[in-house]
């Protein structure tokens, strides 16, 4: 895997120009005693193998209590050693609904599939292996973009090449992703699009029930990928803009884009030659990380109404925005002075708030925020080799593990998505190191399954990844770092 490091320049000049106000979460809590919900925990389980995940895509619970993810079966992967997941078992897209876990299958028997997004109707966009192999590819098993709809799997096809990939689906059934054509390509955008390097061009696509629509690329770039689509049909992703390789990144310039229904709009960068889209809201605002001039450091950005804004850091050189809600509130992480640690942030109304960590943990990052301003993320060691999920509401952060009802030994380490009902999906770790997808549901008034509806702060007994020393598997930690553009853990304490 040819990982690309997002890099940036000295932040001094930018801080002088932008004068971004920074607030600290502790200040918001003074004089306020807020309560947290209790939650019911559902361990999704597996399809016969050791592991399951609710992580890869952005939206994996749909607001109606339907969850999707990927789970191991007990069947050996037929493409070993080029396995779909590290455990080299066939893995399948699942649907969890009303306590029933269903294997949604694949395009052919005996191969793997995986989801990336679920819409309100329960339609799921993702990928499936097709049973074919491409000996010229870095990852020989071929796979196609698919949609699971009303119990059927639909193959979306390609642009003539050997694979395609569906990333997101909105409530109108519009699907976005990227697909290979047959034009040879010496450049590689695959690593920046959650994919493998391939020998031909890949282009962003929009699917609306018929043939794939090629959205093209920016400028004279060869490759592009569409990652997100909002309810208005606006599409966000990133693209090469030219074919000139930059000496620091080793790539042609990569810019994020917004497709407005007619053309790709280049959102630009913060001065560097590499920026990525991480999320889009229904107002057409886009956030992500961008290199600064010189391509040594990177900062979080917000693009809104034609303007690209540097959201700043807490005095350090690195930061990235992971998600933005429809109110324009963005969350992510930023480093402190000297890049000794990274902290989850909330950006709203021009102010960057340091959300801190749970119980003195050295580092944190935020992964999502809903319309009620409830924030989820992970707190733990700075390399996140031990980690615990958090939820923040009404100005208070709590270890998610302390809020669940007793009875499970699953440590909730990486919450990935929170819907507007406050339901949270993510991935947790068992004592033996296996990982399982989870769903946590807020307890309601009169809920017979809950003892009380809320707790104050993080005072209740519960799991703690840091206190228990629950180690996170290295390969899964690497996936987390890649998804949220975390810097390599070459800084900060390693406790």
C-alpha cells in the first residue's frame, strides 16, 4: 500500500492572517452540570467467523434502526493471499434489523462483499467481488460497485475496466463512486480513495438507476473519485488536476471537488498540492484536510459558498476535519504546540473548540456529529493502540463504555457514525483481540430494558479501554488512521 502523507507548511503565517479564535471545552462546562443518556449495547456479532466491522463507510445506520457492516464467515478466502480482510476468510455485507442478522450475499457464491453507506429506505451501496481475477492489478481479485435494494443485489458495472466501487447513496437512490476505464495510467489516486492502485484510469461516477455517468476529472488530471452525495444530489470527492508530479508528495496535484449537477467545481487547497474531501452536508459545504504551501503540514478546511477557510489547529502543524452537519458544525482533530498530542475539535461560528479527552487520556479525535450537536469520537493513547469511544453532549464528554448497561465485555473503541436519534454504530474490541460491530441505542423514558434514563458525567462503572489496557489490532488501527487522515504517531506519548 503506497500510503500518501498529507503534509503542510509552517502555520505561523496562516495563524497571523486568519486569527482564528480557539476555545477550550473546559470553559464551556463551567457552572453547568449536564447529564448523559444511558445506552443499550447491541453486539452485532458475526456470520460465523471471528470479526465484524461497522466502520468503512460514513453512514452505516439509517435512522430507522437498520444497521449494515461487514462480517467474517467461516469460509476460507478463495483469493488467499490476496484476501479481502486480513483474517483471510470470506467476509459479507450484513443487515441487522430488529435483532436479526442477515447475510446479504455477493455477486457470486463463495466471495466477499462490503458496504459503505445505507440510506433511509435501507438500500446499501458498496462493493462485491465478482469471482474474476486481474493478474495485472496490485490486488488481483476483481470487484464491482453494487447496490443492495429490496433483497436484490444490483451490479452497477464499470467504464470498461476491471472494477468499480460505490461509496455513498442518498435517499433518492443516487449512488456515487469511481470506476476504471481502459486507458492506461501511470499515476495512482487509489490510495487516497480507499482503494488499491490500478493500471488504468479511474473516474468518479454518478448512478441514478441506469448506466454510470462519468463525472470526469479536474483540469487535465487522469483520475478522480466521488466519495459523498447529499440529499440535493451534490457530489464531493477529489481529483488529480494535472499530470505534473510534485517532488514532496510524489503525485500530481490533488484537489477536492463539488459536482453541482452540471460540472466539477475545483475547491482548491490551502496552498499545498494535496487536499481531500472528508464530508459534505446538505448545504453543499465540504470539509477535509489540506496541505499548506510546501506540502509538509496539513490543516482542516471548510469550503462554503465558494470560499475555502483554514480552520486552524491548537498551535500545532496538523489537523483534519472529518464530518460536517447541516448546521455547519465541523468536527475532527488538531495538534497542539510542538505536535505533542492531538485533540478532538468542534468548529462552529468561526471558533475552534478543543474538546479535550476522557479522564486524562493524552489524545483524542472526533469522527461525527449529528443535528443535535452530539459528537462522537475516540480518546486514548496518542498512537491509539489503546482507545475508547466517547460521546459529547451539552458541553460534556464521557467515555461511551461507562454509559452502557452492564453485561458485555466488548470495549467500544471506535464509534463511526451517530444519527439524529442518537444511535451510534462503530467497532469494539473483545478480550481476545477480535473486533465486533456494535450499535448503541439511547434509553428512553419508561424503557423496560434500561435502569434509569441518564447518568451524570462519566461516573458510572463500565468498560475502559485505557484502564483495562485493551489493545487495538495494528491492522485495524492503520485503517482508522487512514480513514481519518491521522498523522503517523511519531509524536506524543505512547502510553
